[in-house]
C-alpha cells in the first residue's frame, strides 16, 4: 500500500490556495515604482489599501491574465485604510462571498500581485485575534486580526486567505506600528458598500478640540481647548474650559473614548455629555453632525 506524504500534501494545499487567490488578486498602479495589490471584491469592484493610492485618477489595474484596465476611484476611507475602485465587470474573477474561519494558530497565506510578474505569497499563522478596536486614523474595526506573515513591498491591499483559498480579509501595513494587520472581510464589505453608494464614510463630530487632564477627586477628563463656531458642541452650550468627563454615562479620558460615540449611528441623535464647569457638574445634550468630507 502506497504511503502518503503529509509534507507533500501540505505543500499542494498551499499551492492550490495561492492559485485560487491569484485569480482575484490584482496589482494597482497608483503610485511611483512599486504597485500595490487589490482584491476583486465583487464584479466590477476592487478594494485596495487607501494609503497606497497616491493619486485619484490615471489608475491602472493589472489583472491575473496580465491585461491592464483603467480604474476609477469610487471612494476612500483613511480610517480603515480601504479604497474602492470601479473597473469593467469582466475584469477578473471576483472572490467568493464565503469567508474563511478565523482561529488563532490557523495557517494563512498573504497574497499580493507584483504587476506582470505574477503573485507573491507569504505564509504564516494567525498570531492574534481579539475584539473590536479603533485605528489611529479613527476607523472602527470589528475585530483585531494580526497574521504572523511578512508583507513584502506591494502586498498591502492584497488578500489574507486560509488554506482553502477563502478570504479572511484585506492586508495592510498602515494601521498599526507593530506590523501587518488584516481588515476582516465583514468590515471590507461594509465599507465598500458605503463608499460605492456615498463616496465616503459618514462619521459624526461635535466640533471640539480636546486634551486629557486630571481632575482632583474625579480622575481623568478632557478639557475643551477650542470650539468650532456654529458646530454641534457650541450650539449645545459647551464652552472652552469645560471638562468632559462622560458621554451617555460612560467615562471619557482620551479622545479615542469620544470617537467611540461618534459612529454613523450618532449623527442627529442626542448624546448626554457630562461636563465639569467652575467646580460644578452639568449635563448637556449634544447632537453630533456628519463630519465634513476631509474634515477632522
């Protein structure tokens, strides 16, 4: 009876997964020298890393069959480092809608495309999977996924896949200072849908400049250093010098705490902001507005 070769079987599984991913991973030419990677997310829709798009027009996409097609920018979201491009619907095979399972220790492949030179692959394991987090750019991510793989030049915007070739998400090197992370497929799907329909991601803002401070006997808070004239906070009656200590009953000690209350669902809704003013505590209702495109 012929003996099986586990190493050969594993090698073949890796090769098959890489080949499967190679059918929907493209190269995006929107910067000098090295292109970035992208994923044919839906027919006619490519997602890629926003930080690698250095121009908004004259974008070329190299497909798996080595054809190059012109792409137009549908929208970009620096918060999640996702950009969406439109291409002809016959431009490449779209990834399957099914997503790979996400388990710590699972073997994964990072797949990118090096222009006409074919795909590049890096193998490793899922080194960390945890709960929701917020990027330093203010984007909300459903779960933290850190693959222990190498992202070589040009691989940002490419796919992280399991050994079955199913997509876990989009890789990027721009959202943390500790190496590559993967934006889960659920987040990519949600952001892509909104960018296609709106061209940007709606986020709330209240129009304040804040800085952390310590309050005697109360712990931390955020002092209001500036107010946008006519902004939501100014209209609600917040003043420079007020110290924000909670929003909707939850303590706020840094600006990230405030950002968690300013998702798309906050726009037009009332937030109960507790402030310390002249030693007294006041509660003020603030209705966040949609952050102007390109605003802070």
